[in-house]
């Protein structure tokens, strides 16, 4: 019972820290780190020690899988060279530099233990990078490079970590054997991950049951990780490969309901895993400090400063040197922009939950385990808190802004989708001559969208002219406000009926039969229907069952006139909206 109470208390603390992060306008991983460390100051809390193998199994596979799931394969290919340079070359360089520094400064520290420390602190964290950059306007290419790096460098660092830990526990280490083992377990892990991803996609494709699909989704990272580990190959790379494959296939695997619910579930899982790891390290800090009391405090401070400094310095050197080698004859005009982007990439090496989980998963009998855990916490605090909080200031000083690449691509996609819809409407008019009023309504809506797409105020690069941008944005805001007001009126009326006992509460939820009819007759409209229902619990209630055209009419009547938005409410129907 006491353990259950402790877990519930930790979850309450994580939620409270998240609310504090929102109020402060700070990315939640930063607040979780600070809050987790502050729990060490609370008297009377138990010294919690999770089984190391449990930490690695429970925390890492889900985090790696969902990061891979949301990775854009196209963007990844476009930035393959810098991503590979950072995710493989820089990680290995960081491992080597940190190992040399630790081996030189800690008397009696064996090389395999030093390499283990280097492997733990080498990979930047994908969750931290995403949480920070989602709030900032950063060029698309930089975000792609950093997110791609954060995905692959976890795999590289954790494979090196496994090799180093095995060398410590067995007492046998050979550079050639380690390199051969690295390649073997890496290739084998990718093969296993792709095979599991193919099986999962084949299993999920015919399913149309959100609870079952989401359960399979949550189990998928373990389905890739555990068989790979049992076969002696990299479970980390298997999980990443599986996530990439399933994410690529996701648009054909899930309907709108599953995407919406699955995204919410996965966001909650990632948030709780991050929060629990950082809070757990706070609970372990008092015991950790006690066990390190025999070491000189000044020596620990110097060691932490030098290890953190080496982590930061090697990244700056690697980024600038490799960029210069790749573009030795870059024009001066491009160089002025390139060096600013190199500074941003160099300053973006925030460590986070992956490094901490790897440190916590060290066996209790591992040599210098407490020292390695202490140094890992120091690196995370310096990089995640220090660099993360200073990023907005750095972007302002360097005058680095978003390039609008995502806006241009979105505009192009909306144009193609709108023209495809208008073409389909003309054929629907012949197929459903008895529903011409509805067809005419849809024609008017899409004509309105086309008028925005063909706005002469748009520049050739897809960006609005400065003096007209505010008018277009204001019109979009007003359209959303009008539609929201209509939906709110419907919702309030239905809830009022429920509150007065006129209808049952079940009327607020679309029935399974009605959903089945919509899926059977008009699956292409499910994305819009699911989006509106997700935005409003009362939306979709009391509508004619089994009539897909009634559903279409119901969807379009509130005034779905956001320019170029084919699903009516944001991006709920985009591929990759759920795991």
C-alpha cells in the first residue's frame, strides 16, 4: 500500500510541476528537472531504488518508439549528411572525449567504465529538443537536423553503452571485437525492428477498434525491443526501426478516432515517463550524496565542471569543423548565415531522460555507479536547464528566425487538396442528384477556399505580403470564432436537454452503430467527423443514424470555411497523429 501511495504522490507532483511550467511559459522538461532535484530537499521521503533492468525496459522503448514514429522520412533524407554526422560521428567523438577526461581525472577508473560514462552523456534528448523548439521560430532545416539527430544518437549512444557495460561486467574488452559487435547488433536490431513493424502494420490495418488499436500501439515498442534483446541484437535500434516503419504506414492504419485518442494517450505516456524519471532521481539524490561523502567536494565540483565542459566543447568543435569540411568554398554571404545556424545547432545539445534512464539502469554492483549517476545529473542540469533557458535569448542575439518552409508546403498541400475536392464534387453531383442543395453548399465553401489560395496579395514564395498578412490572419480568426460559436450553441443546447432530463447522457456520445455506418458508407469523411467530435462532446449527437450524407451535411453546416483546411479543425487527420 505504501508503494502505491508513493507512486500516486509522484504523479501528483509531476502534474503540479507541469502546471507550474505552463504558468511560467517554460518547457516542461526544464521544470521537471528542477522540481525533481528539489524533492531531494523534502525531509522524510524514502530512498527509492528501482531495479536497473526495469528502468531500461519500462522507460526507454516507449520514448524511442514514439520519437521515431513522428520522424519525417522525407526531411530525414534531405538532411541525411548532417544528421548522420551528429548522430554517429559526434556521439562517438563525445564518448571518446568524455572517457579520456574521466579516466585522466578519476584515479583508478578503468577505461570501460569511462566509456560507459561517455556513452550515457553523449546523446541529446529528443523530447527536450521538441519541447523547446515547439515554442520558438527556428528554421525548418535546423529543427529537422536536431530532431533527426536526437532520434539516431540515442541508438548510437545506447549501443555503445551496452558494449561498454558488457565489457565492465565480463572484464573483456577489445576494440576490434567491440566494433564488429557494434555493427552486428546494429544491423540485426534494424532487421528485427522492420520485421516487427511489418507484422504490427499487417495486424492493425483491418482493425477499427480504437481501444484495441491503442493497446497494440502501446505494446509495439516492447514487441520490437524484447525479441531483439533475446536474439542478442540491439533492442534500441529495433525499437527505432519499428517506430519509423509504423509511423510511415500510419496514414493507412488508423481512422480519425484512433488518431485522436492515440495521440492523447501517447502524449500522456511520454509526459509521465519524463516526469517520473526526473522525480525518481530527486528521491535518490540524498542517498547518492551520502555515498559520495567520502570524496572531496571540491574534487567532485571540478570533475563535474570538466565533464560538462568537454560535452559542450566537443559539440561546438565538431559542428563547425564538419560544416567547414563539407562546404570549404561557401560564398561569404552564405557563410554569415551558416555560422549562426552552426551556433544554434551547437547550443542545442540538451541531455535529458534517455541519459538519466541509462544511468539509472546501471547494475547496483557496477563500479563507480554513484559517481557516474552524479555526473550524469550534472550534465543534464547544465545542458537542459542552462542551455534550454538561454535558447530564446540566443536566437534573438543571432537574429535567427523561422524560414516559413512549413507554411509554404502546407499552402501547397491545401491547394492540391482543394482542387481534388472540387473535382470530386462535380462527380458527386451526378451520383447524388437528389442532394444538390448540399452539393451547392460545398461548392460555395470550396470556391471560398480557392479565393484565398489565389489571393493576389500572396507572394511567389508562398508568404503573405506584410501589409495584408494581418487582414488574412484576422479573417481566419473570425471564421474560427463564428464556427466555434455555432458549435458551442449546439453543445449548450444538448447539454441543457441532458441536465433537464429530456435526453439520456448516452445521447452525447455517438453510438457504435452510427460510427460503423459512417465508416462503412463514407470513410473519407471520418477525419472531419472525428475532429469535430473531439473538439466538442455534444457534436454529432441526435443526428440521423446510418445516413452518411446526413453526417456530411451535419459537418458542413456549422460553416467549415477556414481557407484551405480540408479537415475543418487543425491537423487531426494528418498522418502520424497517433502511435
